[in-house]
């Protein structure tokens, strides 16, 4: 582990939008720079990422792989800040939304960009649940419901401990956080780690681990917003999506599951790859205001199995996702409002989408859904893997 200053990518090598010929040359230069890095290849470079409003210093860690992809993660919210992947001609682009420093992540413009989301990802009806004969009331921060772990002490808003290591698999950062009993209204103290590993092959794997000193609902995800043309490109609606899901969990007007598990209707049928925009009108005028649905994965629930593939036909970039989780929330960036993000990019309505591997929303109140209750003595382990390619 070393603490040498990060060498920023020269502006001419930074590709956020659709490639030009000049950019292709720059990309090739960038790739060759990757192959002959100016710092030792086994080093994990760490740089300051600003100071939080309450005075905590936050860091950015750079993970590199021999095969090209580069990830940058911060200890604020155990967040994925940048993800660089090559297109079909080798040109690199940063394919997720985010901010240049921690103040951006603390601002109202941040809609959970790249963060670790929890203690319970997605919604809990009216922020209320019963467990062990007690009723718990959480923050109501999304209409009448609780969303993504609540307020100022939700997991995306706290600074995690970080430990960087180079392993046989690749470069990794393990973030650890102990959430005290009662934090954000949740019962029990939780000890968690979120480990980002960029393998030598360029896969980004996220391993989650947690133990608890009492029964508590728990459901972590990563909330990266993807645009495979490069962050700041105007829309993601021409990306083709394939989901390994023949069923989904329908929701009511406030996006709480009804409890049913139904076969996907035409608008939600992504079993064969197709452009996201094709049946958008089937969901745009509904309570979800676009795609914002939990899909029930058809894969083996006990294994790391295929969940989703996203393909940008223009650049050729492909993201495929494998997970041990039973569900995936496909959200088409319906509430992006043109906020300003990394390196001056603008994030227009539906200019990125999220593919959040998870247990189903409101599981704590839905007895027929797979349980999200973590109990003392158990160790919860889940994994989601992101693979980048081009065609
Ligand atoms: C939810 C959306 C929400 C978005 C951003 C997604 O996970 O499903 O309803 O608007 O996160 O907060």
C-alpha cells in the first residue's frame, strides 16, 4: 500500500462522452499509459477527496487492472466514484455518474450515486416494521415511505474505515463500518464490510459481509448509475438491456410491493436483449414514472449467477452483472434533473440507469418474500460481480 499522490488522467485522455477520432487516439495513448504506468503496478494509489461538512477527511482509492478497467472508490459511503472501461476500439470512458469531491456527494444533487445503500436498500412501507414483538419507526424520507436507509446516518452518508490491499486476485479496498444499535432507528449493532476488488481480468467484484448483535433487517446494494457511452452522454434509452428475470414484484402508487410476484408483462420483458426505450410508454405514465421495478431473478439463488447485461451499441461497451441476490432493481434514472457532475458533465433525465442487486423492497413487511432478517450468530455474505467487455 502506498500513499503517493495520484497522477490525474490528462484531460486529453479523459473520455466522458461519445468518442471522436481525436479521442480515439487519446484513448489509445491512455491505454498504453495504463500498460506502462508511471507508478509501480502493484501500488494502490490514494489521494485526498475533500473534507466533509463536519470536518472529516475523505480519501479516493484507485484500483487498476492489467487488462484496462480502472475503478476509483471513496470511503465516504463506501462509494464507487469512477469506473473506466474500454470500448470496442480500446477507448476508455468513465461509465458511471458521480462528483469530483465529497462535497458533491454531500449535496442535494446526489441521488445515491455509486454508493453503498442501506441499512435497507429501497423502500419500507411507512418506515415501519415489527420485529420480536416491537414496532420500529424509521425516517420517512420518500413520500410516505422510508427509502435507502434514511437520513444523515444512512450508510451512504457515513465515512467508512478503509484498508487497501493487493491480493493474488487483484487490487482491493475493504471498507468497514460498525453501525450502532438504534442508528437511523434500526435495531441492533451491525458490523459490516464492503470490499471492492478489481481483478486482473478487469472484473469489479463487490463482496458484502455483515454480522449483528440482534435481529435486524438488512439489505445492501450498490447504487451505481451506468451510461456505457460515458458519463454525461445524453441518454441511456438506446442501450440494450437483458435481464435474467421472468417475474417481478408489482407495486402500489407509492412504490411499495403489493406482495404479488407476477410474470413480466411486455413492457418489463427483458428476457431477450432490447433497447430500453422500446416499451417505455408502457411504464412512463404509471406510478414508477419509467422503469423502477424489482425483478425476481431466474438464476440459482445459492450461487453467483447471471442477472443482467447492458450494451451500448454505439461504443460497443457491455456490462454484465452476476449476483448471489434474488432480485435486481432496474431504475431508468427517472429523477435525474440535469445536475452538474464529474468534470462538468450534466446528468439529464434518463441519462443513466441503475441495476441494483438486492433482496426485494419492503421484505421486512412481506412474509412471502425471501427474508432480510439478519440474526446474531449468522454471517451474511453476498457478492455482485461486474464484467466489462465490448463488441
Ligand atoms: C429507487 C428509485 C429512487 C432512486 C434514487 C432507486 O433505487 O428505486 O425509486 O428514485 O433509487 O433515489
